[in-house]
C-alpha cells in the first residue's frame, strides 16, 4: 500500500496523499468528461456539475455519520471538517438524485437523458477513486488465502501482530469494485446499440453496480456495527436493485405504449 506518493519535480520533492490525489483526479476527470456531453442539454453545465459534486460530498458525509456514528463520537472523524475520510457512497448517490430532481423542477430538462450522459464518466471516476482507496489501504477486505489476496496494511493491524503482517493476505475489495465498475462501462459501450430507451443506460449500470457492491460486501472488513453490515446494507442493496428493475419495466412499458400511439408518431416526424 502507498498512502503517500513522492514525486520529484525539478529540484524539489513533492509528497501527495494518495487518497486525496485520486479523489481529486476522479472529480476532475468526471467533470471534464461529463461537461463535454452535457453542453447540448444543460445550461451552465460547469455550475451544474459543481453543484452535483457538492451534493454528493455532503450526502456521503452525512450518510457515513449515520452508519458509523461511533467514529464521530470518538472524534476520529469530524462531521463538518472536509477531509478525504468518512464518506459513504450511497449517501452521495441519494443526495445527488435529490439535487437533480429539485433542479429539474426549476430548470426543466430530460432527467433520464442527463443521467444517461453522465453514467460513463461516473464509471471511470469510480474506477479511479477505487484505485486511490487501494493505494491508500482503506476500504480493505477480510483475510484470505486465495490467489487474489494482497498484504494487509500494517497500520490497520494490532501492533503485537504486525510482525506477521507480511504473511497475512486480504481481499483487495477496492480492486474488485474498481475493475468491476470499469467492466460495466465496457459492457455499456459494447451493447450501446441495443440501448434505445432514455434511462435504460442509467438503470442498467445502477443495478449492475449495486449488485457488484452487494457481492463484494461479503469480502469487506467494515468497522461498523453488525446490524449495519448484516441488515442495513443488504436491505439497501436489494431495495435499490428491486426499484431499478421496476423502473426498467415502467420505461419499457411506456415506450411500448408510445410506439403504438399514432399521434406521438406523427408529432415526432414533424
């Protein structure tokens, strides 16, 4: 694990925190890729994306506070201090959805078209962020003897046992999720010609990524209460996937109705 990266630039040596560096890279790349696609559908896309990122960060922090309140009570993490620590992914997703819905009420745009546009940049950003998690040694998995196991980060193990840490292996759950997310992006690109309904790309990837995280949950070593790991997160993932499949059904149903509606066909051809 490499929580810090030292890069010689000129005659100086600069030290970067790995997690922060990759977090900023993921945000910059996500905004850059999304901006190019959103210019035709959104007014002031840069401001729109900054608001989206901000809502994600706020939602991720407050969600983490709910599932990991002990860390805040012990002052290991501060709720209102901006540090690259203490964020929960689905809190950010929920806050981002609320932001999009509220913004859509004020500035009418096709919500599915916008989310479809941002899915691929989001997948790349998620991949980059997970690489940062891996290098930092956070979000690691449980002990394993499988061939995919990597060395346990020493600072996460009791000092009395650190002498044995070189022989202990853990699941690289960060890489499972990161490369899994990237594989999902590749699948969307390969089958893009078969995705013709607005919203399908968003829902396909959302269901896929949630299923992936549900699977990887079995290998993660989360320092949360048992009810969060064994009840809350599985229920959340199953609920989100069920909602995703239901919305897919509604999208396809509505599309079939519109396809057989003569007035819609005539108007679309004008």
